[in-house]
């Protein structure tokens, strides 16, 4: 299984079923959650998922950083330390960290604690994370949670029966519990997780044929990706409007340009594009922009 496919599937599950991962880590008592926007920050160093989770007794959402690793690696905790530092730098909060490891690799295990010291020993940073090794969890435990967002992880767990029965059960649970919009993506994500353990085409067909699964759809339906695409489209619209106004009337005043960039509604920007084509002057555009608010 390629890392790209695992990453896309993992990203999609976290963005769409982040609460399932919270329950996997025994986090309870939260009232709501949503994917935090991370796409536009440090694009070369991205965690698999960052959630803002709201609890009844806390005034502000708490950040939960989630990483999915295929198997234990010696440098995993160092990478998590860097991710935690990124969140601390950009958000001013140390995130709660959940590491989900999908497959075993020899005798390697990830220690939940990691420490580094400064060159002269005057400073030490210590990191502690929650590690969930999927192969140590029973399939019955995940199925008993009755959480469709956990179904893609079931093929990685302990199961005493034949794999055909387990994968058939996964497919049935998804058919029963998933919305029509998510059913195909959940089947695709489940197949990705099952491929590493069961490299049998006939067996994997229980989760649907490859032709039924769109990895591009999984990636592009991620809320964080959709948010980044919407922001990029908004910026392009503002840039084009200002370019058009400059061509017709000369450079737009800074306050007008700044006001335009605060408009987040793409429909309003589309209407203002028409105004920029037809307005008599910059003042007429400004009036139309104010009315659009």
C-alpha cells in the first residue's frame, strides 16, 4: 500500500470522523469538534490532522493533534515534537497528541515519552503522547463502539474468525450506518487499511471494486482541503477585481483594496466582479461594495 493512499485515507477519516479518533483515545465529555485549518500554515510540515474540540467546562476549543503512522519508526516521536512545536508557535497552545500506529514492525515499539536536552543541559523538553497500536485492539471492541468512523480501522485489529467474515461485516456496517454521501469513501478507506494485511484481490472485493473508489474524491472532500481551495479562490477573485479596476481607473485606494479583501462570501465577490466591469468610477464601485456587506 502506498504511503500516499494511506495518508489520503487517514486525512479524510480524521477530517470527517475526528470524533471517532477521540473515542479511540478514550477522550470523552466533548460537545463538538471541527477540523482546524492547517493547510495554509507550514505546508512542508503538516500533521495528519488537527482538531479543535470543545468541552462543556472549557471556554475555548482545545487542539488535538492526530498522527497516523503505518508502523513504528525510531524518529516518530521527534516528528511529533516538531508538530507540537508548530501548533504551539501558531496557536499559543500545546496540543493533545494521539498517535495511531497501524501495523507492527518486528520488535519496534514507540515509547510514549520523548525528551531532548540543550547542548549544556540547561534546558530539557519532554513530550508525552497517547499511542494506540491497532494490532493490540480487538475487532469486537471497535465494532461494539457502533461508530462508523472507526470501521476503516477494523481490518487492522485482532480478529479470531476468518478475514472474509470481518470484511463482510465492515461492508455491512458501512452500508447500514454511513450516509449515502460517505459510503463510497468509507469503503475505500477501509480497503486501503485492509490491503496491507490481506493482499488478496478476491478478498478485498468484499469492500467494493477498485473502480468504485475515487482517491481524488477522498482527498478533495476533506474539509481542510475544501477550506484551502475556497480561500485560494477568494484571493484570486479579489486580485482579479483589483486588476480590472486598475486597468479601468488606475490603482485602487488602499482602503478600498483592504475592504475588498475582507469579503469572504464568494457569491458577493462574483457580483462585485460584474460591478467592476460596469461601474462608472471607483466611487461607484465603493458604494456597491458597501451595499454588498
